[in-house]
C-alpha cells in the first residue's frame, strides 16, 4: 500500500468526490489560486477550474452561510475554514442555520454541507488560533462532527462526510498534515459513527480522537515496554454520531479506561465518554475512569510551555499506572 | 496613486500642512529613528524566527512603517489604538518597551504578555494600546467600543482602529461602521491597504473597484485615501480625521496605500508567487517610506547622511540589547498557565474563591 500524507489523503478524497458528483464544490479562503493555506486543496483549482474550486474573501459568516443556503438546494459545498478557530465568526450560520433548519422545518429541509479545516493546538499560534470546538459542535443536535487521526481515516471519512445528507463538521490537524500512513489505492468509504481499535490490548483502554490517538498510542508503547501493561487504544474517529458500542466493548474487555482528549476538560468530549461509561458499564469498571485533557486555560503561546499544556504520553502513562 | 482614488486633484505638499509645518527638527529626526526601530526590530525577529527561537506566526510590518508612526505620532492623552496581528509597528510606535516586545516573541516570562500572547497578541493598556488581535476584523468592533468609552466618559479623544484590505470584507467591520455613524462615535478606521490579504489581491476580494474607504459612503461616513510612503501626507490626513473626531465626535475611514515586502507571514511559502519579484523590488527601491523620509530630511537639511547613519547604528545597538535581554530571560513557570484567566481569581477576591474555576487534575 502506498504511504501518503494526511494532506494528500484529504486532497485525493476531495478530487474523487468532485469527479463523482457534479454538485460538489470547494469554497474557502485561498483554496484555489494559492492552493490552500495548508495545501490541502493543492492542484484542485488547476485541475477542476473556477466553478468547482472557489476563492472567497475573508467573510466567513457570509460564505459559510452561503454554503448552507446552497446545500438546501442540493449543492454539496465543502467549505474550508483556514482554521476552525475562525468558525466563531460564522457561528450563527453553523449552529442556528445548519444545525436547526431541518428540525424547525419539520424535516422538510436538509443541509448536505461539509465544513472542514484544522482544529488543534500545539503550534504556538496563541489562544485565538488554537481552538478545538468539536465538543461545542457535538453539543448541537443536528450537526455531525468527525476528527480523523490518520491519513487512512481522513480519506475515508471525508468521502462519507461529503456523501452525508446532514451538515458534517470535519476537524483536521495542522500537525498531522505532513504525517504519512498507508492508504489503499482502491476506493473506500469509512462510515461516520464507527470507532476503530488502533491497538489491541487487555489491561486498560485508552480512548481518544484526533491527534490524541497518537499520544495514546505512544503511551501504550511505554506502558508495554516499561511496565508490561497491555493497553488497548480506541479511536473514536467520529464524535457525533458516536460509536457507543465500541466504547462500552473495550471497557468491558479491559475494565479500566483513560480518556485522552485535546479538548479542555469542562464539558469536553471525554466528559461525555466518561458519563456514558459510568451509566452503561459501571459494573464492568475496576477503577474510576481517568481523563487526560488539555490544561484548563486559554492556549498559551510560549513555545516552552505549550507542549505541556496539551496531553502528553507521559501524563497518560501516569494516569494509567494510577489505576492498573 | 491612481487619481481616481484621492479626493485631492492637484499635487499637494503635505509638509506645508499645519500639523507638519509646526514640526521641529528634533521631532522629525525622532520619527526617522522610530521608524528605523520598527524595521530593525523586525529584521532581528525574522532572524530568530528562522533560527527556530520563536514559534507560531510572524507577520512582518516591514514596508508599512510610516503608517503606524505617522498616525500614532498624533495621539494625545485620550486617543487609543487597536490593531490586528501585524502589530509590532504600532506597538513600538506607541512606546512599548522593545525589550518586552522581543521577549514576548521568544515566549519569555519577561514578555509584554508574559509569554502568553506571542507576536500577534501584544497589549499595553498603559500606552492606550489595546492589541494585537488574531482574528481578521475582530478588533473593529472593539475599536468602536474604545471610542464609545471615550465619548461616554465625556473625554475629547478617539480611537485609531487599524485593519487590512482583506479585513474590510468582514461583517463585523460593516456593523461597526453603521453603529459609528448612527451613534456618532469618534473612531477612525485606518485601512492599511498593502494590496494583498494573504495571496488575494483587492481585485479578487472587493466588489467595489475604486477603493476600499469609499464603502464608508454607504454609511454616511467621511473618508479619504493617503499615500503611505509620504510621512507628511499620512500625518496631515490623519490629523484631519482626528480633529473631526475630537471636535465633532464623528467617525472617519482613512485608507492608506502601502506595501509589505515580506510574505503574509514568514511561513507564507507563496510570497513571491501571487506577485512578481520585480513588483517587490520596485517598492523597495522607489517607495520605501523610511528611505524617502531620510531623503526628505536630508533635503530639508534637518539631517546629514552621517548623522542618519549614526542614528541607525544606535538603533541597531538598542535592538541588539533587546535581543540579548530576550535571550537571557527565563521561560515562564508552568504554574503561570493558570494565571491571568480570571481577574477575581488572580486578585484572590471572595468571589474568586467561591466555586471551582479550573478543571482537570
Ligand atoms: C476570521 C479570520 N479569517 C481568516 C484568518 C486568516 N488570516 C489571517 S490574516 C489574513 C489576511 C488578512 O489580510 P489583510 O486584512 O489585508 O491584512 P494584512 O495581513 O495584509 O495586514 C487571513 C486570511 C483570520 N486570522 N481570521
Ligand atoms: Mg493586506
């Protein structure tokens, strides 16, 4: 299988969907002539032209709202936010319009739109540029949210997101764009709402999404090598819909869980996972559920400190050792 | 400058404008030195960025210095400034400590924001400097609010709110213009038109072809366009706006034509793709605001080439000291991550100790 980057995987998914469905259009700042601020859309404008790949001015509320409106007519816009942190400018459009119009119309309308872009800390860009709003989105029934951790998942989930008939918020990670994974050449689609065991184990479940999955995998290696503990790593992949069964199954198998989450702890994704586990697998637990989140403050700039604000493998190991 | 853009029809010598003719030699020389301080500071910052000593983004202001200094040089006690992420020029122009500014870039505890904000997020309320904002046009309603506050308190002052040619396309800016006109707020929007928002030229982002300030017409706000390479012109036209704000509490939109020599940020890999190397060279050679100001002062016999070189040497020395200070400073302590989040907690007030404010371990 060819090794390709997370960025190329997304690029391939976009190109394939543009070819497959004439209603797919890519819109965003610098996506066309500049090739994308993070080069996810590289070459697409040259290949598919002005109609399918559109540069927008810095008017997120306007163009995201426009995409939502167009999706009501059956267009399938894939909107790029240069950073998910800039979504707040368009928040009303995303939450109130994309999120509520189906319900308020009694099911008469649906919005097959994808809003995508990076949502991560860890690059010293400061508090305004380091938001991870997957928990906010997941708190809004009507919206879907996915956070792929690998190139393979990014490609398969992107194709599913574009074909989905509901609004899907797709959260990438600038620290992953350049990382490579094996990705098959044949077409595949990964359904939303299906988690994936990234490493099998028996002693403790490390449950994560997005880049935190890689942190969990590193922690699992340390636990194995230094402590003889076999950790299982479950990648949620999709936050809403959520693969609750997979969460419960891994906990029933290992009886212990450490949740690794780049959200801030208060009402973060891991808070929902913890609630689910205690409600539905309480009797299977041999220890309290533990969490490792981003330290609870705005994202600090200082390059010396930001790395310790995010979850680290070391913090995960400590939490795992506490309960194993 | 295309003639369709400016209201003035005949070439005007802005040196003769009242606000400029009153300037003494010492002040003119100080402006030269201040602009050089901005440039040399950023050149050193660029070096550290390339050496990996700082993280994140670095948006250089090099080429635009006359805009920050020309406008800020007119500020009085009750005048305020707010800008976007390309903020080093305005910060140094208002008199922020160069050492603290450099230390902030390196994320040190001695930085102006204690290493918390970085290059895009400088603040100095004691200098009436309210940031340093990372979200495009996010500062435009805040600038309106500073003007509102000044008026509310019954003070004679205004807010200079800077934004880019790309930022004018944000809704928050337009909402601000309407409110400014409706409530007669003394805010001056200074559009620093450096011709590009990242890789997008004005032609590809603005429906209105002529100029950006003209949009103010739609809100009944007075506007003008200034040539940003002419320090005297920037000052003369800004002063006109400030006077209206002070005397009549009226908003103004001033578009200043300028140019950035470097990429959008230093990480901009396409900096020489969406515009030609010749275009950049042309601006550096013929339109450099510092070079033109220096020449002007030499022509006016305010400055000699030798004294200009001496000033430059002194500025370089100051920047080197600031850099050394930043390098020698300590990183912030890990526990400071949780400081500066809530005023009540930092100040250990009663409410700051009621209930839990922080979560996690
Ligand atoms: C809401 C929002 N959208 C997008 C960005 C990314 N971004 C930062 S600066 C910039 C270009 C702004 O250009 P302009 O307003 O002309 O200012 P300049 O950078 O030229 O000073 C973009 C797209 C952002 N920071 N905030
Ligand atoms: Mg610009």
